C-alpha cells in the first residue's frame, strides 16, 4: 500500500501547487485575471456565447487551447472550471513523470524527480493557464513511451506512433513551437530506424504517424469549415505566427537574459548527464534523444521573444536528465567522479532561480492578495443592452471579464502589438470603427499611435469618463 500512496498524494500536490502558483485562476487570489490568461479565458467565454474562433474573436494561439478554456467555463463559469482542468492536467503529468523516472531509479527516489520538476515549473508557469502548461501532458506521454522503447530495446511498437501523431497534432493546434521536444523524439526514432536499415518499418511508422495526425487535423478543420472560418483558423494558428516570430527577434534578449542563461545551463546539464549515462550504460539512443531535444528546444525558445514561460516545454527532458543523474549517482564508482560537477550545476540552476522565484511570489502576493489590479480601470456603468457593442483599444482583456463584456470585434486587445506583425489588423480595426462604430470605446489615456482612430474619436465620440490611465468614449448622437 505504501507504493500506492502517490495515487492520493499526486492530486494533493497538484492542487496545492496550482493554488499557490497559478495566480490567474487560483481561488487563493481575489483579483480578476489579466494578461494572456485573461485573453484565453475571454475567448473561451466568447465561444460559449456563440462566437466563432478567429472569425469573430482573434488570438494567435491554436483552437485546442480555446476549446479547453470553453470547456472549463462550461463546467464551472469563471476561473474555477479552468482551475479544475489545470488540476487534472498536472495530476496526470505527475503520474507519467513517475512512470518515466521508474525506468531509471528506485521508488524511494521518485519524490526527488517530482520535487525538482515542480521547482522548475514554479516560475515559468507565469500565473498559469498557458499553452505550454496544457501541452505538458501531450509531451510527457510520448516521451515516456519512446524512452521505454529505448531503455528496454523494444522494436518501436506501431501503436506508439499512432499516439505520437495524435499528440503532435494536438500540440501544434495549441501552439506550434511547443512541439519541439516531440519533434526531437520522432527524429531520433527515424534516425535509428535508418541506422538499423529497417526501411519497411520506417515507412510503416511514417504512414501511421500521418494517419493519426490527419485524423485529428480533419476533426478540427471540419468545425471551422462548417463555420466558414477554415482560412481564419489557419491564419491565426500558423500564418500570423510566422509574421509574429519575425518581428523584434533580438529586441527582447537582454530583457529576458535570465531565461536565456537558464536555458543554456539547462542544455549543458542535460547533455552532460546524458553523456555520463551513455559512458556508463552504452545507450546511444538516449544520448542522441537528449542532445537533439535540448538543441531543438533551445533554438525554438531563444529564436523568439524569450518569454520565461517558453521554458516549460523543457520539463520533460529535465525530468529525464534528473532521473538519469540519480541512476548515475546510485553507482558508487560513477558518483565520486560526478558529484562535484553536479553540485556546481545545481548551484548554477537553483541559486538564481530561487532568487527570482522569491521576487515573483512576493510580487504576485502583493498584486493579488487584496484584489489590487495592475490596471487602474475607470468605474463605468454600461447598460446591459449595450454590452454587446463595446470595444477596447490596447486595453487588457481582463477589463472585459471584469465588466462581463464580450467584445464586438475580433481584434479586441493589444491592437498596436498585433499590428506590428500584421498591419491588416489596424486596417480592419479602423474600417470597423468607421463602418460599424460601436457605442462604447475605451482607450489608454495617452497619445494614440493610430491617427485614424484618433480622428474618428474626436469627430464621432464624446468622453464619458476617464482617469489617469484610461478614457471611456461613448458614440455621440449626431
């Protein structure tokens, strides 16, 4: 029975972890959701109100994420339903982390892997309810199956490839770059099928992968096809992101230098551990997998805007490396040679991480404890009959949630930011303001970069209320 206690402990650990670190959905914090999580929650809510993704309401994440958001709020409106799905997701992730670790170490050491994984996850989770968090399950399942094949020297069961294809499609229809670790696993399997000259098996696996990938893609595409939004979905999920990734690639490196260095140290830790494991146990497949995975992830994470939550996808390879390191250290002959190096790496990883985590926790506590928002929204009273006729310009999505409003146009937030990637965002927004002007518009109180909007507001709108941060306009009766 002692070995079965994790069945009880994992849900408890998941609940407590999310209660503390998922500040955007946790009931522990009184403030309403802001930032990316607010965007995702708002779009999920809009879907439940009949809005068509990408056609009626836009963001450049994949549709799977918004179906999850809608499902959570369908189960329990607001944050609690989404928190429930996060809880189920993390609990399953911990179960598979345990199964992965057991391929290398004893049951008594499982908690080291779990604890280290949660410490790693605590800071990049960035308030929770983000794509990388939901994709962890669809990364850890293929990694467990693939690594089990590599350690037990099995013949790559074809059913596993079917699962890989399903997981691959779910991830890319959530956020394309999150698929890097799974792509590395698939490439590793393909490399060794070629090395082993198993050409028939290679073709069968490719065929099975394409089959399962296509099944999921067709189901997703049919929803958008019948809602006349198939192109809109592919544009929002893929095409817009290629434009988005090409903008300001180097601009954010210094602002996120911690994430860059932490990713670099992680890469070196994984490669060092994998090499030591290879020397001791002669498993070239695991070594190849580790090298390809950290290189893929490092390139993907550091070729964009370097947000810290991008690091979450490294959790699967870090959990693997920790398990391999523990197996290395269990061998007394190996332990003497590696112990000092692991202590140095551990300090490099943990000391700055704990420092930043402390600041993050304090900041989160201060901003959420008493419902204090980073955004000083003005107090307004919009009639219920007019709440379907409101739009914000560069206003955080949390405002819509706070006011219980579904925006009346698909580009409902950070328009200037999206407009850098695709100028058509601003063109379409300005066209909407002129041809179908909403009754209410809220903007930031400051200079407007969008001159067309500025002129329209001056000519056709009156200031209803304002404060030092925002101005609320109402369409005049002229």
